[in-house]
């Protein structure tokens, strides 16, 4: 398996490998700089802590005090507490928490599908970025949810998901919306960002029997990487990763 040379942190998995590949390219491109990173809805720091270990300064804004407490413990254990700032707050109110146009790299992973309205959150992300800064946005994929429900025998739920304009299965759904690549890209473009890359994350991982996924982890990561950028595989992934930039 290919290693991530300038990023300490957990081993690469189908959940993280493609995103780290894209982030690593951006970090390598700016290899001399200590970057200012903002992770919106960063939770317990699965990305924030490795980025701090790689020498960058990371602010995590999250609505959950429990998640932030876990983040602070994790950062302390990793010896990077001085490079990780935990801020409780809302993703659509970043202007009061982070200096506008001050951030080199903003992460917003698995958040836009749970917030009340993704439009002000994306506007806030774009406003936090310096000109030339980049955004890493990970969202739940709609097609994968339809396929997954159908393959588990829940054809009624699959039909509801396919028909619903927001890609949810109704009020008991844990997510408020799901995205296709075009819809997610349009959301970022409308906020003034230029979408540079779109990848699928977990094209196969959630569909395989556990014995296959657990038995051949390196081969699975490699295959996920191979398929990630290629429609139609990209478009049936459990998550879609968009890498976008605020024009310089
Ligand atoms: C599914 S978790 C994702 C965590 C992390 N980004 C990841 O990919 O592992 C969603 C996170 O978003 C946070 N969150 C939800 N709504 C938010 C909001 N309006 N503003 C800021 N954070 C929010 C939650 O507290 C939670 O930590």
C-alpha cells in the first residue's frame, strides 16, 4: 500500500485513503508552508490531528462539546495540543469565530448532510478561505444509499430515497439530504468556489462481504483509489469528495 510520507496518523482505509491522497497533493504543492487549516464539523479530530502532526495549525469548529473534548484529548496524546484549537460553534457562523479570508485549507467532512441548510455553511467556508485557498468537502452520496437499501431488501426505502428531491427516506432518516456529484458541485460553485476534483469514497467498501473487506484490506484500498475518479464508479460511492478552490 502506498504510504503518506508527510502525514503521521492512522493507517489508510477505504474511508480515508482517497481523501488523504487529494489532501497530500495540496500539502505537497505548498510543502514549505505551515498552513492555517479550518475543520468545520471536525468532530474528534480524525483529520485535524494528523494535519497538526504534519506541522500545520488547525482550528476545529464543531457544535458538539463532547466531540471537542475528545479532540482535545486526542491532540494532547499526540503531542500537538499547541497546534489544535477547539472552538464550539455553528458552521454557518464562522465569520464570528475565524478571521475572514484567513484560512489556507478548509475541511468540511460529513457535515453538509446533517445541517439545517448547507447553503450558508458553504458560504461561510468560502468566506473563511484566503484567495487561492482550498476546500475539502465530503458529502453523503445519494445513489449509494438507494443501492444499499435495495440490496438489503428495503425496496420501499430505496424507492423513497430515489424519489425524494433531497435524497432522504423521510422523517426517520438520520441524514437531512444526500448529494449527487452535480448537485454538490453546484452548491460549491454558487459560493464562488472552483471545483477542481471530484472523487468517490467507498465505492465498494460498503458493498463487500466483511470477509472480503477485512481479508484483503490493502487490495481494497488500492481498488478504491483506482475507481475513485472514474464515473460511473465515482458516482455510486457512499461519499463524494469535492476539492475546490477560492479563485486567487
Ligand atoms: C458525522 S460527524 C463528522 C465528523 C468528521 N468531520 C468526520 O468526517 O469524521 C458530523 C460532525 O458535525 C458536527 N456538526 C453538526 N452540525 C453542525 C453545525 N451546524 N455546525 C458545526 N458542526 C456541526 C457534529 O457535532 C459532528 O461532530
